C-alpha cells in the first residue's frame, strides 16, 4: 500500500519499507549518483515502490525500454531503498524535498543514508573520497581506506540531506567520485560502486559501467580523429537507438 | 452542456464525451502534434466542444477563416476527443493542466490517450517511432510495425500525460515523427497520421500535408537560389494572405 | 458616480455608460490603437469617465497639456466608450484586465467591441484588414470592403478580448492597420479611422494624423540627409517641446 | 510619537505633522530629487521624524557622518515634510508606497505635494520645467516663469504620486531639472532649488551645490586630460574620504 | 535547550545566551566577515549552539574536517555570540533574517552588535575603518584610533543590522577592512581582528591569517611567473586537499 508524505512543494508516494539503508542518486557533475542508481536497480533487481511528485519539477517522462516512467522514482531491494532521479532538481524544491525524505526515513526507522556526488580533480588519484554528517559516521568511512574530503561545499540535495539527517540523528555519508570533466563518467561511478560494495557487503558488478566507459571513450577518440580530418557539423544531432 | 474541470492554474470548459479515445496535439519541435491535430479537425469534420482557459497562458487569439478562436480548443468526432493547442504551454502550467485533463478522462471513462511528439534524427529511416506508459500499451504499438524508442526523455505535456495516465490506469502511447530540424515538418506529420490511421482504423487523407510540405520545400528552394544571387533583406517581413 | 469593477489584478474605476459601442486602443506595433484613440478623444471631444488601476502596471503618469493623467483612461461620447492606454500592458495582467472589461461591458449592456491592431506587410496594399469573433460579426466587416485576415495570431488584449467577448455573446471585431515597420505610423492609423468612420457612421477628421505623418516623414528625410553628410551623435537625446 | 501607516509592501513609521507641504526626493536621472533633498535637510536644519520600511527594499544602510541611517527617511521643518530616499525604488513597490504616502498626507491634511524629477535635453535652455496634477495646480506653476512640460511620461514615484494625489484632491506639482547626461548634476539641482525658493518663499542657499558641481567638473576635466596622456585603469576604484 | 526564533522566511534554532556581545560574519567582498568568523571560532574554541534555517537559502552543506555542517551557524564563547555564514545571503531573505536576529538579541538582552565588512581602496592606508548606528556608538570607535567612514552605503545584512538595531536601541558598529580587490584577503581580515582585540580586550592570534595570506600571495606570484612562461589552461580545476 502506498502512503503519501506531503508538504508544500512535493509529495512522496511510496510503500513503507522499514529499517532500510537509504541511498540517494540524483544527477550532478559526472552524473555519478544517477549512473550508480541505475546500475543498482539493474544488478540488484530492485523493485519500484513509488515516486516523488511535484508541480515544480520540469514536465518530463523518462523512457525505460519504451515505457514512460516517473522521472523521480523510489526502489527497494536487499534491505536498501533507493531514491533515484533523472533530472536536476530545481534549487527551490530541494529544501522541501529534503524535509519530505527525512520525514519518510524517520517514520520508517531508516538505519542510515548514503548519497553520491563528485569532485572535479586535475588528476585522478584516490578515485573516491568521502564525507559524513557526524564524527561517528566519519569513523566508519575511515575503515574503507578512502580519503576524507576535509573542506569545501556540498551542493544540492546531497548537502541538505547530510545536515538535515544530522538534526534527526540519522547517520549519513557521501561518496565523491573523482572526475576530470563535468561530463558523464561511468568509470568514476564504477569506482564509487566498488566502495559501496565494501561498505554494505554487496557484490554489484561494475562491468556494465566499464563497458559503457570504454564505449564513450572509443566514441570520443573516433570523434577526435574525425574532427582532425574533416569539418564538424555545426548542429550535430543524435540518431536514436531503437529496440 | 459545458462542464468546468478546474484547478489552481487552469479550467477545462467542455461538453462531456464518454468512452472516447483522447488525442493530444500541442506544438513542439517540428510542430507535429499541432499539424496532426488541425488535419484531423478538417478531415474528420470534428466539432468544437470546449476550450481550456488559464491566466498563465500567453494573451493570444488564433484566427481561423477570419474568426478569432481560443488558442487551446477541444474537439470531438468519430469517437475521438482532441485537445489541440496553438501555443507552447508554459512549463509552470503543465502539471496542473495534465491533472485537469486526466481528471476529465477519468470522469468520462476515456478508453486511452494518444499524444504526438517528435524525435530529431540525422537521417530519416523508420519515419515514426513509438512509446507507451505500460508494457501492455507497448504491446499494441508492437503490432504497428514501428520501432519503439527505448530510452530518452519525453518533455512537455506529452511526457506528464503518459505517467499521470499510468497512475490512473489509462493506457497511453506517444507517436514520434522523425524530423531533421526543429522547423514545421508536415511530411513527418503525415507519416504520423498514417500510423494513427492504422492504429485507430481511420482513413484520414494526408494529401493536404504533403502538398503543404511540397510548398514549403519549393519555397525554401527558391529562397536558397535567391540568396545565392542577391543580398537577403535584413528584416524580412511576411505578406499576409487575405481570404 | 464612479463604480469599481475589481478583480485580483486590477480595478476599473468608472462611470456606468449603458448600451455603448466599446472601443479599445492600446499601444502595439505601429502604435495604431493608441494613435486612433487619442484622435477620437480630440475629434469627438470625449469626456474622461474613469481609469483602470493596477499594482502590476508600470509606475507612470502621462502628461497632457502639462497635467499628469492616468496612463489607462476611459472616455465616452457619441454613444461610444473608449478604453485608452499609453503603455504596453504586462502579459500577466491581460487575463484579469480582459475579464474586468468584459464584466463591465456585460453589466452595461454594451452593444459591441471594436479593437485596433496592426499587421506588418512588405508593401501596403489594402491598408486595413479585419477579423471578428463570430461568423455574424464577420459578415458585417464584409460590407466594409476590407479584406479579412484569415489565419494568424492576435496577440495581447486585442486577442483575449475577442475570445472572451465570444464567450459572453458580445460581437467583437478587430481592425488591423497595415504597417511596414514597428515604428509609430499615423498614416496607417488614419486609414483605420476611415474604416471606423464607415463602420460607425462617424466623421472623424484624419487630417491631424496625416500632418503628423508628414512631419515624421520629413523629419526622417532630413535626418537621412544629415546622416549622409555628418557623423550621428552616439546618444541622441530629445529636446522637449514646451507649451 | 511615531505612527505606522502600513500596507502589503511597506510601512511608514513617522511622527504626524499636520498641514504641511510635502516634498518627495528620490534618485532618478541626474539624481535631482536626492540632491535637492539632502540640501534642504542641511540648509533648513530639518529634523528626522521617521522612515519607510519594506522587505522589498534592497538591503542597505546609508552612512551620514559615520552613523548608519535608514535609506528612506522622513524629515520636517519650516512647515515642510520631506520624503527622502537614497536608492532607486523597485518598480513593484511604487504602487503600495504611493498609496501609503497619500494616505499619510490625507490623514495629516497635507496642503500640497511637490516632487522633483529631470528631463534630458540636448542643450540647457530654460533650466527648470514644471507639470502638475490639475489645471488649478498648473496655474500656480505658470506664475513662476518656468515652461510647462506639455507631453511625455513621468516615470517612477513622481508620476504615480501626481495621479494618486489627483484622485484624493491634493494639489501636486513636479519640477524637472534640465540635464544633459544621466550622471549626478548638482548644478541642475541648484536651479530646481531656486524655483522652489520662489514657490515656497524659502531662502535655501544653493552655493554648496554649485561648489559640488565645480568640484565634479574640475575632476572630470582633470580626468579627461589624464586620459589624453596616459592609459586609464580598467577597474578604477574609489578612495574613501575619511572624517 | 534550543529555542526557535521564527518568521516568514527563516528560523533561528539556537540555545539562549544572555548578555552577550553579538558578532556577525558573512561573506562579502574580500570575504572579511567570514575569515574573521572562522578564526574566532578556532582561536576562542567557540561552541556551536545553533544554526539558521531557511527554504530560501541555496541548497548547501559545508565540510569541516570531513563533517557536513550547516552553512549558517551560531557559536558562543568568552561572552561572545557569533553568527557565521558561508554563503552570500539572497537579498530577499536579508530583511526577515535581520528581524529574526534582532529579535533574538532583544530577548537575550545582547549588549551590542559588531559586524564586519570591507571597503575597496586604491591603496591601503588606514587598514581598518569604522561606522556605527548612533553618535554614542561612534564615540567608542573614536577611541580605537581608526578612521570613521563618513559617507557611503553599507550593503547586505551588515547595513540592515545597523539600522534595525538602532530602532531597538542596541548599540552596533561595523568594522571595514581595506581591500584592493574583491578576492579573499586574509591580511585585511587580520587587521580587522587586531582592532577587534583592542575593542573587546581579546588576544586572538592573527598569525594563521598572515600565513594564509602569504600562501595565497606566493601562489599568485608563482602563477604569474608561470603565466609569463607558458600558456594558461582554459578551465583550471582545483585539486582537493585530503586529510
């Protein structure tokens, strides 16, 4: 049975899943959270249990194997609950959205929150870094052999979830994939998944992301060669891939 | 008798037509939905049964044979109901508009929804593609010998209608005309109508669209030749065509 | 006695004039409606009977012979009521403004509405064109020996007045002056007045507009010659004309 | 005792001064109203009696001899009340602000309103022009030997005060200083003060403004010479003058 | 125990600290207030006692030694209370925020307010200047051997706090660090802290700021040399420093 968690800007329409570890993946630089989320759904065969609705979201449906689905969905599986969005949340909604999600977690006695983000670096070195919303939560990250991001800002829903969870005493942490550019980076997402595997004792296979990365890289390489030889079209368009 | 379906942003003022198949045509890239809609009205001699009103619409009237009409009208005929708009809906209205339309469909026990859209391609190949809002709805499209658009985003009211209908268990599908540029493409609209004919057992004649396409293409060709020979005026204006 | 016709965005403060023919002149391309309106006020010695007030109007007063007057005024005379504004209405107010005006007309049993607009052409041919809000209203225009504008959009309050009057069964028509540029065109306004004279059996003298047109044209000609000879100032300013 | 005059957007917090002549000086092109206002405060040793507060004002304090003061203040002295602001009022507040001021004037039985503005000219000739909100008010200006500005728009709070006072039968006039550029012009402000002296029988000394004007002109002259000789800095900054 | 001080736009959630001297440090040109605030927290080992929450703040968390903290925090220590923010307050929130802070101060009987700001100069001379919200408050600054900024505008929350405190009879002053550019200037912040030490009888060590300044200056010098020799990268990215 679906339950509504409502406030001024948005409504969570979802089944209640108690005692879960909650993951949040929304698009950001490198698209890390979104790529990680889609892989988890596929690999862990997670079940869609609801969605978030808001009149302040951009008008949009997402196609998945030809079927239009909500752009912000909620999944569950293996004791995890995943909030997965396919669009960048308008800043003005983030505050209320965060409140609704934390209210949901509180009511469902969620164990902890893990959110995904990225950090732009000049050269990849540690691949994944972490941060948390309390010293205790930070200690746990320390055991994962990843560096801690000591200073800086965490923008978007990642940031507000960390502080809002702190107020409600829900341990929360953030994994940052190192990226070189703002473009989608499945390889960085794969590294984040490897850390998540260690954190949660999962065995999610990152092979699909590495293949995707290779495909992107090879496409870019070919494009670069082509650009060298010929003139690029001024308005390149995308040929759709049909099923 | 006209009935009002009202919410915060808009009001549907329309007769009640029960058990209809609902079509939605609004302007988008290639103007597909709008061109298809106008052809259906003419060919099927559909009757205007209402309009949608909103203080958030741009101030605008549309001329039809010298008579000013509402920019968002509702027609019926041959068991079909058509929502036809002549302007791009402001994003902020789409949410409430979608809710009002789905409420209308629910109350009038509408059988299904078909919306029109476009997909920009480098080269036209399949001419028309499809998507739906459930696996069942998708199966039906499979019988039409058109490819399914597996991934991607559906923007605008097309997208939100698909997901909102899914929540209310109304089968819905979207037909995408392949276009090369964002400009009006009556030829692509004609292809969409051919598929619609097959889907609904109609015999709408697409000849007018093909003629229009030819006229546009010949005009563009002449313009290109002219541009070759002479200087183009810096502020080209449109000579109106009088009745 | 002045009566208030009020809604969320604006208030009409005006005397009640029953059974009038209502004219609406607001600035648009070519400034047709506004120029026509000012001429009617002068020629027909119309009396100011009210104004429209809105917190959404730009802060502005208009000087008339040294006296500051409301930027949106209402006049009456010879069985006519004229709504005359000297600024472009913000889009967001047009909906409520139209509703207030139509409510006023309904209550005062107004006979019909005539609004003024313009159509940009490459070359002036018919000088004035028309459109209406019903087939009956259109027939009347047919007797005036002016062409009917069959297709296109009517933007602004002209457009919404036509459709809103249609809902309330008030016959309404729009006269479009042909213009070559978006700049003020008193000659085109004069042509519109000639048609209006025929429509309403008036004898408004358009001479002042033709003089004004000549003055503008001669000024532009001189300017063109001057530009030929010397350098134009980069920030040309306007010398005010004192009484 | 201070009294609040409140509406949706702003609150006047001020002592009540009855039967006063009310002056309004806010910054505009040439900064005329603001310069005139500051001179009156100094010369007439006017007493601060209140301020206007609004959440829609820009966040701002003004320093006066090292003390932070409200950016919109009210002063009184010699039977005058002066509304003086040091920032450009956001358009959206002008409507409510005007209503609050006129309400204050009505309640305090103010005798008349005088507001200050500017008119850009190619060449200064009459130095100051006038306009009013009724034929009677205009007559009085006629005695001052200044030309009347017959046509044109009065933007900002000057304009709305004139028409709003007309509705409430408060005589109001506007003095326009002639300016050549939009930059602060103390010399033009001095001319306006001379006319005001004649109007109200005051003897405000304009010498400080003429000195200021001379200082600005001499600074500009030096700058021009310097520009001739050397390269200008790309981001010129202002050295603050300490007490 | 934390108490809420709430209004339309924001909520202060904080312990009550009575009879404190309140400091306010928010980022502005030169980042003076923010740099001073962070140094005070570290040097005086101030304790976090609350935060300010608003749906109008940008979605953001700040990392401090790997732990996500609120972007607007409140600290106390040594009889001081510090309001410290790490982002530029949206103008639209400043009014309500100021009201909430002054309400908090009033209720907690705060002794005085000191806010930090900057003044751009061509050449640093006096290093720190001051202003206050009353003649009495100004006298106190006079004893500090710093110049008083006589005229000008104080933007942002600094400015509104000064005038709002004046209304509530809370003495308030502002210290301005002289800066040459809008970039972070720890050296200027150090000078402000030296004045604050004198004002409040503190012994805050500014050495960390001077080291930071030296680091920045040496980095800039190296960058300048590098730029001289080689081409600069078009999109320089920041390597994160791990703990």
